[in-house]
C-alpha cells in the first residue's frame, strides 16, 4: 500500500461571505463544529498547501462562516474559495477498536467472499452518508473482476466482514452482480 499524506481533509471553503474577508465553510467532521478545534488548517491549493489560522467562526445556516487571519476584504477571501481544508493526521483523536476514520478506509482494496469465492471488487474511492448508514463507493481497478463502480453499505457484521488496515483490505459479503 502506498504511503499516505499526513494531511486529512476535514472541510472545504465554499464561498466568500460579506465584504470583510469572511468565508463560508463546509465541515466534514462529526459533530461539524469540531472543525474549529483543529489548528492550524492547511488549505490544499493548485500550487501546494498553505497554512492558515482562523481567528473567528460561527454557525451560518447548515454550514459555518469563518475569518482567516490577515484576510480582511472580499477580494482576498475569494482567493481561498474552492480549497479543501486539511489538518495533520496526528491531531485526530484515537478511535476505539473497530472504528475507523473515512480517510483510513479510502484507498483500501475491497474483496468479496460472496458465495464462498474471494474476488476483488476494486478500491474504496470515497464514502458518503445516507442517514441509515455510510456507503463505500468501490471503483473497479486493473486488478478487480471488472471496472464497475459499486455502492456497498458500510454495515459491519452484515456486509462489511473485516477491515485490515495493515494489509490495506476490506472483506465484504456483497454480490458482485450489484
């Protein structure tokens, strides 16, 4: 498995807010306001990463608005829109056994043992929430049985049988025809 970056995406700057340099922020953390517990933020730009500090933030609708230190007008704030917000991985709290951050699951190979035969379905490209459960988006790759994209419910014990971070694999019980 390839070495992962030490940075983990935890949100995104989506737009400017007002004329005094504030930006709209969408948080990927749970709960969402935890995003502001992490310092510093690393913004992923087309030219690399840029370290920024936030000096004020507040809820706004279903997201947040925040002020970046030294950004005091709308035009300058506009330069930060569309950037992912990342933090250093070691700032994230330890999880209990059997719990995983999405960033740990992304990139893992997915194998199914449906009907007793082990077959590679592909690699986890991303996850998303449905309300009932999270869903693994598994994209077929050069080593998988085909190039199909599959949506596998992340339900441990029912569809997800095991996660092995060391081996870089997830074992599922999922019909390859789906």
